[in-house]
């Protein structure tokens, strides 16, 4: 499987389209195709893809991941060259967004509590 096919596989898994990825990269689909197919894609473009899809950057350059613990590297948790993907261990985007919203709500409550305590302290 070539690099584009692997990227398409991850895009599908994460409910993104190739067109959305190209737009994110400020490229047209044909430009992205050309760069991938002719091995002229820039490192910074691979880095952007890596960040957006949560793929370790080095995964674009090697297939052997012996000794790498994907559980410890929770952000970059996709092994795009693995023959057997363990999708259960990879949190989906919706779940992560829900967790972020819950954390934001918790932070807001704590900020309100701090403000209330500060106002009590500052009153004579």
C-alpha cells in the first residue's frame, strides 16, 4: 500500500475527506496528489498532515515499529503501516471533543469559585 492509500485509510477512519485535507493544507487535490505520487511533498506538509490526523511524523518514513508503545504516545496514536489496526484503542474525535467540553465546564466552575472567593477577601 502506498502513502496516499494509507492517508486515505486514516482519513476515512477519522471521517475526513481527502478534499478537506487538501483544503487544510492550502493545496488543491491535484497538487497534493502530485506531491505524494512524485515524492516531492515537503516535510512541513507531512508535519501538518501528521498533526491533523494524529499520525507520528516518522511513520511516513518507516514501516517497522517494534518497541514503540502507542499507548504511551496517546496523541499520535495511529500506526499507518500496521497490518492489524486496533481501532478500539484509538479514541474517536467525538469522544475527545466531549471530554474537552467537560474539562472546559469544570475550569469555568473553578474560575467562578476563585472569583467569588477573591471578592470575599477584597471586601472590607
